[in-house]
C-alpha cells in the first residue's frame, strides 16, 4: 500500500538533491511540495525517510536522476 506522505517526502528529497537549477522541472516540483508538506525542523533529507520512503527515493534516483 502506498502511503502518500512517504511518497511526497521521498519526492521532496529527490527533487532537493537532483534538481538542475532554479528554472528546472525538479525545482518547480520541490516548490509545490514545500507548500504541502509540514516537515519537522529536524528533518534531514534521505536519512529521515522511513523504509518505504527510502524505497521510493531509490526508485526515483534509478529512473529520473538525469531527467529532472
């Protein structure tokens, strides 16, 4: 079962790590997600993701790292 919040956190981390510039699609996605997510001040990116979130993140890297 997909947990929407885990997916969005993983996508946020991926876009944060891999966007190519302020004008890229990845940066636009990152901006939209930052308005929807309520991340803790203690959030540290990938290391803060749960197992499912890390799985999503790893899939994003494998499929989209050079495309965002």
